[in-house]
């Protein structure tokens, strides 16, 4: 009997801030204490930026030549190297809307020897350290394609289906055929992600005069949790959450689906599979089920927010011929950056 594929997922908040502060022994390990040097400047990333930063931030869907992308990629490679060593085979990607623009440059930057300078004193007794991480091979994929790879492999799906990715920065669609992942390009498209609802949440809170200098990451967490602390008050935002998610579905998702999928796709597909962090919102899933009741099944796979990064990792394992000892998937997300490693082999990866 084949073993079920097991994965290890490392999550790093996609936040950074320049910092010259001494942060010795502020974190329990490297991943929680990321402080990377580029040029003459030090940057705190992820959980360290969330805890110690003044106003950490990140751009949405940044390009491979941006500071944001470089810092998050270096952070992800450090995390992967701490588990797998050298060399690595890495697959990562972009939303479909920016995939073709960024693919060649991103791949050129990815497959290289990465010299990374970081501060070891945040989590150990060592100070400045330098490490060369070798990425010997890899690939750049559209994010929604990676999610469909994971669905086919992990859900054992061998029929045509509609793939929808509900990410923070982008909402993406893809028609996946049993004959090939890239068979129907016409249905592959992107629109605005959950950030639309986050912006509406901020606007609603401002109407109530609950103003704050918090960053978007803080409001994203509020949308997820259903509450927020502002001006020393805990505010229940569950009703506002329902309102803004309904607005997101009505104004973004429904019009986009009508353009992306025709009756031809619906007649061939045997299900709509939802991925991304947005698939964790019962309010959004219920709207999908209401709209397509009696038309097509709505399927939310296990851990839908990890589907894309698992697909990246599975693709890396394919490149290596099934050698999971060096296979890594990296999802440089707008909310969190995810690193995926495989824990046990399986035939026919």
C-alpha cells in the first residue's frame, strides 16, 4: 500500500521593515528571527517584523526585481535550507496576470547560488552570518496551475474540473483538463483578491471612527478572526465581515466567473475546486454553493490555503525525478509566504 504523501509547511508573514535595532535573543529560532542584510541595510522579516517592527509592510504582487520579492525569497530559501541543506530544486510562481511578464526574470534569479547575509544573534549566540544556498534547478508556474496540480495528485482527480484560487492579492480561474494542465488558456485569468474585502473592512471601521495606524496585514487578520483591537477596544467585526465578503462576491467574483467560464466549460467539468485563503471563509463557500446549486459541485479540498505551495513542491519533485530530499515549493504570498517540503516518497510523482 502506498503511503499518503505528507508535507511540512512553513509559514512566514509577508512583512518586512528596515531596522538597525539590536534584537539579540528575541526569537526562538531562525524562521521566527529573520533579519537579513542587503547592501548596508538590515531588514526584519516575518514574525520578527510583526513583533518588533513599527510599521512593517509589503507591496501586493511585487515583481522579481523588487526589494520585497528579494527579501521574501531569501527568507524562504533560508527556511528551506535549514531543513534540506544544499542543493535545492525550487518551484515558485505568480498570479496568471503577471506570470508571463515575470517568468523569465524570476527563473534567471531563482536558479543561482544565493549568497545570503543574516543576523544569527536574533535566535542564537552567533552574530552576522553568510550562507550560500544553491538552487540547481526549478520552474516558475502560474499560481492557479500549481493548485490544480495539487488537486489532481492529492485528490486523485482524473476528470476535467474548474479551478478557482481565492488569494489575498488575486482571484484566479483555470479550466483543468484531464489531457494537460495548460490546455485551456482562455479560461485562465485574474481579478482582485481578498484585499478587496479587507479594504472594505477598513472603510467600514473608519465610518465608525475606529481609526488606527495599523497595516493591511493587521486588518487581514481581523477579517479572518472576526474581531479587531483598536484604540484599546476589542471590536466584533463578524457582521461587517459578512457584509464585505458578500460585496466581494457580488462585485468581483460573480462578474469574473461569467467572463471566464462558458456553458462549454460547465458541460465538461465535474466540479469547481476552491483553493487559497479565501476558501477558508464559510461565507464565501456558501455563496458559491448557492449560486451553483444543482449546476455543479463545489469542492473545498483539505487545507485549501496550502494547495498552491503543495503543487509547487510536487512540481519540484517531478523535476528531480521523485527525489524529495531536495524538492521545495515556495509561495511568495501577499499575506503569508509559504514553504513546502515533502516528508515521505511516493511512486510516480
